[in-house]
C-alpha cells in the first residue's frame, strides 16, 4: 500500500518482518506513543511510513542496549541526542560491570574456600567498599598496629605508602587479592601478630640507628644466604659457619652490640617474632592489587638464617 504521494506504507505484519520485532511489541510501542502509526487504513488497520520504520528500528536498537523507553522517547523527541544517551548509559554500565566483577570475585572466593556464612558476609562487605574506604581500612589497620610506638621511621613510611589502589578495570586476580587483603587485615590474630612485631622492633631498636639500616641488613642477608643455598649449604652444617659469622657481625655492628651468644639469641628471637608468613602475604597481595613488579619470597632466606643461628647457639 502507498500513501497519496506514492510512498510505501507498511502494515504491522510488514514491520514485524522487516525489524524482527513481534506484532505484539509493535502494538505496545504504538499504544505507548513511542512509534504511533502514520495513519490507518479504511478498515482501521494501522499503517506506517518509512520514517516510522526508521524510528522503530532505532527503538529496537536502543532497547537491545537496555535503554529505557522514557529515555528513548526523549531521543525521538530530540530532547537529548543518541550520543548523550550512549555516554550516560556506558558510564552506568561501567559501574554495573565493576559491581558484577566484584560479586564474581566474592563468589569464586567463597566457592574456592568453602567459606562459612560469616566469612561470606565479610567478603561481600569488603568487595562493596569504595577506593577511599579501601584505603581507610588499611590506614586504620596501620594506626592500630603502630599506635604509641617508636618504630623505624623508614619502615613506618614504607608501610603507610603501601595502600591498595584498584585500577578502573581490575583483573579477577586483583579483585580476589583485595578480598583476601581486606579479610587479612580484619583478622584479629593477624593484627595481634603484626602488633607484636612492631612492639618488638620499637623495644629493641637503638635510638641512634641510621636510616635504612634494616633495608641494608636485609639485602646483605638475602645475598649471602641465596649464595649459600645455591651452593647447597645446609644451615646446620659447618659450611654455614662463615656465612653466619659474617651476618652476625654485620647485625651486631649495626646495633652497637658485641657479637656474643646473648646477641645471637636476640637475633633468633627477632627472626621468630618477625617470621609470620602472613606479613609477607600482606605485601604480596598489595603487589597484585597495585600491579607492582613481583619479587621473590624472603621466607626461605630468613628460615635458613634462623636455623643457622639456632645451630650456632
């Protein structure tokens, strides 16, 4: 059928075949005033022109993109542009996608751990935190750990610089790392362990210790012990004695104490107090979240050194 100018007119059935929409849906759009018929036939059937067909195809496209009818009507009325609607919808989808990714991270963590209802609730709360709330969770943990303690300023500065910052499009690994980190810093046993480390360091730290001393001693220990392990030297063997002697002397010099049996015993205590593997996991999780370069675990190094110190004592 054609109108008076010879332009084609389409029935609802024609539109359904051309657009892939059902007759019922087209009728709904017509009754809602979204795509009203251009005219009616003498028998009262709805007829649509080319412009109506184009409007209907635009409506179908926008609905496929999950844009609501009220917004679509504003587009058709030229109150807003398609570009403006697309931008707003894309930003809303970004938020929705982030929420879904966080939920997926929680569900995978729950499934992988066989979590209890209480753990599941905690992980869900952690996943919903904003970036600012995530940072506050860590700073509150650090404040509680180091409150009223005179600890090494370099160490404290490093701890306070290590805050989680999830990217705008985090990976599943980063999301799961955040859930794990949040759960870790809210664990009372972990918090008590880190507090004990901080108290020991504050109590046993010389007042005039130069800045960077702990970093230099740690690096020296890593170098010497890695070489010993690479050479197949057991920590309790006689071959380990030169390594232990050098390291004990370095620590004793740094702390201004004689390298005697009492000092070796204090070193063993220091290593044991600081030997909680969860402390290293804390930094490893931060590294995943912040996409830092990975570094080898120090646990085997200080486990070897602690065994060697005990053997010497």
